[in-house]
């Protein structure tokens, strides 16, 4: 009993002490639109009939307002990118974004979703990339009713983040119950995935996106749920690096095709390392919470030294890991971090 009281006291102290990391001055972009899966979700799954939910403690234990539906202990990578951009508030999920709030952006990301619509069906309802784009179309209609002829010029100045594809591999392709791996070779599946994403990015461009960042996949072969013997799967990570390499080609093609837009990609595996050594964190093979199940369960007691862990649960990174990726996505420290420029340069272009 005393241990649980002490844990609750620490929760309250962290929530009160945890202030937003934003910089002073005007935001570098007027709005930020976010597409993705559980790595970016800020609450879009909360009211869905799905096992992919995180709107309960200990999720959000280090987030200023507590559990929101974020699949981590604190901020996601896109939250932290927003901090680097100097945004005043974190971007609201689509169901909660109302009235003038949508002018500052909307988060459409949905846990368990993918580029392909069938990805994630095993865990319940989700909002796949096509559905997220449809929701964005609804948002644009609302913005148009407010701004009229100024809608396009407003949307052109926004930043758009697409961080999608992890589930297409981990709970679709590499899941033997889907039979996807028996229908496609890894190369053919990557080709199909990239082709579908390219069509979706074209839709996003047609909706007015002119500053787009594609965040590449991380080394999912190192996930604790797969890392039973303390070793990352080089086979899986090499396939995912192949997807990231294809994103470079997509970016080059789009920049040549749409000369009034700028597309960039972030090479996540190169930043964090194929074995997570680039994170500089002490514990990279075990999760901080829920070691015996895929996700944390309500009121599981997590580790106390969360800043030392790469993984929050068996499938999602901690805020500490997200900080490393967000910082180098915003301000690249190596030529291979971002292509053809980083986010700080993109927003100025």
C-alpha cells in the first residue's frame, strides 16, 4: 500500500513539474498536421473499439496532462518536433480539434494503423492512412469555411508529418496469421507499400501540403517483444532500412515533380542505430513497463529511471528515445540523418 501511495505521489509531482519545452517567440510554422500510427497517436483511438489504447496510467505518467492516448510515458516524437518549432500547444487529435483550433493543425495518427487498410485489423478498429486523409479533407473543408480564398496560402505554410509503415511490417507482413509474407517477397511488399504511400502523398499534396516530412521506420527488429535472446534481428532491420532507402527516392521524385513543394525524409535507423546504440541510453533490450505483455496494463508500476530506457513498453519508445530522434530530425547532426535537408531547413524554405 505504501509503495502505491508513493508511486501516485511521484506521478502528481511529475505532472506538476513537467513543463512544455517550447521556445520563446513566434512559432516557425502556423500549423502542424500529423499522420501516422501509435508512434504519433495523441488520442484518436480513445473512443474506438480496439485493444490499441493508451488513455490510462501508467501511459502519460510524464506528460503534462497525464494519460491522453499517447503510447509512451511522455511526449511522442512529433510532440517534441512541435516543441522545437516553438508551437504553443501540442496538436489535438481529430475528435477533439474544434473551431479555430484546427487552424493550428490536427493530429490524425491512429494506433495499430498502417499504409494498407487491412493492417491492424487483428486488434480492432483503427484509422488507416486513407481514412486519415479523408479526415484531413473534412478539416480542410472546415478551414475553407473560415478562411475562404486564404485557405490555400495558409495550408501551404504548414508542416506535415507522415510517420507510417511500422505496423504494415510488424503486424501485417511479418505476422504469419495474415499470410502476407507468403504472397510477397520482402522486396515486392516494400515496392507495393511505397507505391501506395506515393499515391497517398499525392493526395496530401493536392490537399495543399507543401512542406512534408516522411519519418522513416526504426529498427523494429530490436523490439523487446522480438528481442528474446538480447539480439536485434538484422534480417528485419535490413528490410526496414530498404523501405527507408526507398523513401529517399520518393522524396527525390516528388521534389522533381512538384517544384512548388518540399519533401524530406528522416532516416530513423541511421539516427538511433541498428542496435539502438545511437540513443546513448543504458537499457535498450528490456521495456520500462509491462515486461510480461505487449503493452502496459492499467496501473502497472513502471521503472523509476525512465530516462535510462529506450523502450517504454514492448513495442513503443520512451520519451527519452523520442527526444533523440526529434532533435536530429529537426537539426541533423550527420548528412545521413535527413534528406535532402532537415526540418529546421524545411520550415524556412
